[in-house]
C-alpha cells in the first residue's frame, strides 16, 4: 500500500506513538473521573540482556499494555496505544488474549479521540458515572494525598 503524500510529494508519516500516548495522558490529567487511578507501565525499552534478566526477576511482564487503569467501579482495564501503522507484537497479542480469558477490559487505541470514546464507554471520565453519588465516603486522590502529607508533617513535628 502506497503512503499518502503531501502537496510537495513527500510521504505523510503517521503520528508517533509516543506523541499519541502523551496526548492521552494529558487528556486524562484534565478529564479523568475523580475515582480513576491510572499509570503507565514502562515495560518496553531497549536494554542490555543482563538488564532484561534483572527486570524480569523484578516482575516485568512482556506485552503489558501502555496504560493500566483502575476504573471508578474498581475494575481493571488496559489501554494499548499504537499509531496508525502500528501492530501488536506477539507478546502484546498474548497479553490481550490473557485479558480476554480473565474478562478484563482491554482496548487498542490509535488516537486521542479514539481513547476518549473508549474511556467514556468504561466510565473513566468525569460525568460518565452518574449512578453513584460523589458524596459518600470516597475522597478524591488529591484530598487523600493532602491528608497523608499533612499527617506526615504532624508526625515529623512530634519527632523533632
């Protein structure tokens, strides 16, 4: 398949995967539900074979999705980010199959807007989980972090 070309005849390249990933992270920082916890799992990377052995002993699992989410309903979901030309590796396909067997949510997204649709469907964005009121015993991550930090500060004052 021939790549599309711009006005000057240069091939148009797909957006880099890391740029899409960073855009999704930025979107999550702005629009995530207060009860959503998410993080990037940095399993990939070019490392020496000795480092690969070391990391595998520490629990690095090949094929794990780029973003791990604990949704407001306390279920786990995985988001794999690829660009328009990207393909899943064998390890990523095996991880996707394992998620299917365990009935865990897993999606491959190729743009920020595609990620937004999936995240809405999963109830991971503000205003998407209307069935649960926010005034129960839950607190936002920021409130919990402030509470822990202030408690640590009080403990340090007592010791000093």
